[in-house]
């Protein structure tokens, strides 16, 4: 990827766009682009987090796998999302896997470069805002898993995607398979399919060629809370 292309990505990203032109050009010059095929690991659990990663295009899943091989997906990252934020502080072990769901292009910005930005007010403001947003997302996820039934979790997850990552619902081929939704909501594929059919019969969603479309979010909201 050419320098001007990397600069355009850095300049458009919310973590860096408030910086001055010189600083953004410096970051772009130190960034490195990587392409990953479907199923390739951007980062493996336990690897040293040596760089902050910006997803340029594609989709990557953040996941944990139990000793018995059961996977739990806690997030899907797509165009413009920033991951491995702890690389700002140091080369700490990654707590989770980051795997390409589809062919994915990413920019990495190394720890040494990030250390030079810690005195930049706009960078620190953007980083704090992003960390707080991730914290709120984590609390919401824990609340969903702990307090709601699978049907309610599934409805809430679909509504969250519609609100925060609508592109995931529109991707072709579909990224949000029933299996992925099961991993995201800590359910099983047969149970997820059962609840999706209920949503479909109620007119809340449509399912076309494996892709889920939200037809009426208001109806879906009725499934998102205890009766």
C-alpha cells in the first residue's frame, strides 16, 4: 500500500483525524499494511502486542477458545475499527485471538511509534474516548450474557449490529451466519435457528440466501426484553 493511501486511512480514522498534518504524515510513514486470507490469524492469544491494528477493509473476529475447543466470539471488527489498544502501553500478551473472517487488509502502527504520541492531547483524547466506548460495550455484553435469555440476547445482538455496525448485516457473502450468531450469544446453532424463525414469522427479520435483514426493528425490540 502506497504512503498516500496509508495517509488517507490514518487521516480518516477517528483516533488520528484531529491531529495536525505533520503528525498524521509521520504515523502513516511508520505504518505497515498487511493482507490476511480468510481464517488467517492477525494476532494469536498470548502473542506480544507490538502494534496497534487498524482494520482497513474486511472483517476480523475477536474470540476466545476453551480448553474443550468451544469458541466464544466477543466482537467483530470491520472497516475503520482499531484493535490491540494496549500496544500503546507496551508489549503485553494478547488476551484473545484476532482472526480474519473474510480477506482482510489492516494497517499496523508499532509500539515505538505510539510511544511518541503519548504527549499529543488529541491522540490521548481519542484513545480515552475509544477505551471508554470499549468498556461500555464490555459491560453491556456481560449484562446481556448474565441477565437475558438466548432469545433476548439474539435480538439484542442484532439490534446492536443495526445501530453500530450496519455494514455487517449487508455484507455479501453473509458474515453473520447462524453459527457465528451462536458463538456471539453463547448459544447453539439449532437454538439460534429456532429463535430466528420466530423473529422471521413475526416480521422482524428476513432471511435471504443466508443473509439476515432487519425488516422491523420495533418488532425485534419486543423480543429483546423479558416479557
